[in-house]
C-alpha cells in the first residue's frame, strides 16, 4: 500500500448559520450558488440549502461549512470533519 499526505492548501470557508444568512454574508461568499435556503419556523428545526458543486447539487445543513476550493468551486463540509481537517490561518 502506498501512503499519501494531503498537500497544505489554504481555502476560504464560511459556516452556514442563520446569522450569516440573514446578513447575506453566505450569499455574497458563495456568489449566489447556495440556493433554496429553507429556515424552519420551529426553534428546533434545521436550516437547509442547496449548493452547486462540481459534482452537482448537494444539500448543506445548518452549521455545515461551505468551502471555496482551489478552483473556485464550492462544497459543503460537516463541522466535525472541517474542524479535524482545517485550522484557522491568521
């Protein structure tokens, strides 16, 4: 078996939160590629949206991170995977 290490790459990302939706930050960040955002009226409901990726549309759920890849593409990432894979760059 051959082993590989992921190249260190800096990406831009934003958490899919209600605050980022209401302030239109996520809309600006994704250049309008996050669509069909559904915000449930009940307090325990989970917000969802559809993000266009290179592989086609994917559903993003509240608190997922939306990552802008090295080719300018967008894709969602679950918070636990994001935090295990990326660290903040100052």
